[in-house]
């Protein structure tokens, strides 16, 4: 279904597609704005926030939290409220970083009005006709867009919803994807999740300083369901979940950026050399298409025993112009009886959130789904 012939920067010759960000003032909304600055195929034209901020310039009302400066052009944009009609945003594509309670219903409304909705929100992920897309892993799942359009009886070019995965799931499936050839049976994973995953203001300082919290609401359930769906096969207009069992434990730790995961995988075929080789050589459609946000090496395999580390590796990814923070790191690769163990690291607000959605949109643009 998906070709690999449009390479060598073909996307950059296209007219830029106007885009909007829903939930623009939050942590992930800010990351969207930062990553969209000077994007070669998309132009940020509208920002949507709460009704009380409507009409204000973005720079006058937002508490900018990122390590990079606020893009000057974005700072000048006046905010729309969530009730604004899609037609009045001047956009063809919207990125959703809404709180879940606001996304429920709103994303469907925008899609029904013709928007291509690329969502970072949980509410639509497990719908049968909505793909949870990780482009290196399951690009064929974009075929569900036609299923959505048929259900809405939408004309060609009509609206739809594509989600990205939960941030911890994103890192996990990137590491598991090259292991599907060995038949994955069980996955045991413990996550050590950064504070920015809780948004702002997030976890109170007196709860987390010198401490960790061994429970994050809904995270474990999301990892179980999303992993099976993402790794599953798409045929006959539906996804058959991958037949594996996932046993997660999710823990909040006092780290700013970067979710670390300790993983043990039970494989039907357990050859350490072949497993390492599969991980080191893993690439996908985004790399073949040279999509702007795609890292040249999507899965960085470390040989030093003390890597990956959030402070050193969370922002890996080359070329650095757009791919920084988009690579997933794997280290401490080892075997024990019939199990393969490793530690992985994913940047939770870049690859695991805004950057992942932007890469999803880049793939849809490249495939002519968004024009």
C-alpha cells in the first residue's frame, strides 16, 4: 500500500499545509509549537485554548515552560476558543493536545467538519476505526482512514482522526517492532517516568522530591491495550491485535524529561546475536522517505553498560534540525534463559507526544492523504 519512491526531499517542494494546535498553552501544546517552527511542509496558522484566553496574543497569556525560546511568530498569534468552527481556523490539519475531557467529542467534531486530526490524546486510541500510529512500526494502519471516511460517508479528502500512542507505549513498541520476527510471547516492563509526562503543574514537589510514586493512573492499562493494537496486523479493514501478553509496572520518578523502561521479553526464538542485529538495523518507512522529523537511526543501541540515561540520551536523533529527541535508545541488552532483557529510553514530550504526532502527519502528507 505504501511506496518508498518519494525520497530525496520531494516533500519540501509542496506548498505548506496550514495547521492549528488545539490545547496550545499546555506542555504538549507548547512542544507542538516549538517543533513546528520553520517546518518545511506545515505552517502554524492558528492556536486554540480555553475560552478565557480567546483573543489574547499567545505570548501574553502562556507560561512558556520549554528549554527552547518561544517561536516569535507563534507568540504573535491570537488565540481561538475550542468552540471556534474549524472553517474559521484557516487550517487543513489540527494537532490535538487537549485535556481528555475536552478532546472527547471535540476531536470528532473537527473531523466531521473536514479536519485531519492528529491527536496526542487517549480518548480515541482504542476505537476500532482509529489508528494508533507509530510510523516505523505500523504505517499500513493508515488504511483505517478509509474506514473512518466510509463510516462518515465523507467525500474523498474528508476529515479523520489519527492518534499517537501513550508516551511509554511509543518507546516500547519501537524496541519490540524488530523482534516480531522472533515471535514475541510475553513482555515484562517497569517504567520510570519523567515529571513532564504529568503536564504542568503536574506532581507537587513535596510528593516527588527524593521520592518516587509507584502508580500512575491508567498508564499500565494503556500499555497493555495499545501495544497489542500497534503491533497487530491490518487486513479486511480491521486490526487483529498481536497475540502477546504485557505485564507493566509504571512509576513516576524525579526526572524532568525522558521515560526509562526496564524490559524483559519472552521470545519463541531467542538468539542474542540475531536480536541485537535486528535492533541495530531497524529502520522503517519514515527513514526511506526521509521525512523531516524522522531520525536517520530510529533505534539507537548503546554498548556502554551505563546507558541510556535521560540527561545524556533523551534528545538523541540525527539530523538534529528536526529529529533531535525522536530516536529511542536501547541499552543493557542481555539474555537470561529464554528471555531477552534491555533498558530503553524515550523522550516523552517529543517522540512520545508532539514529535510523534508531527511525524504521523508528515507520513500522511507524503502519502497524499492530506493535501
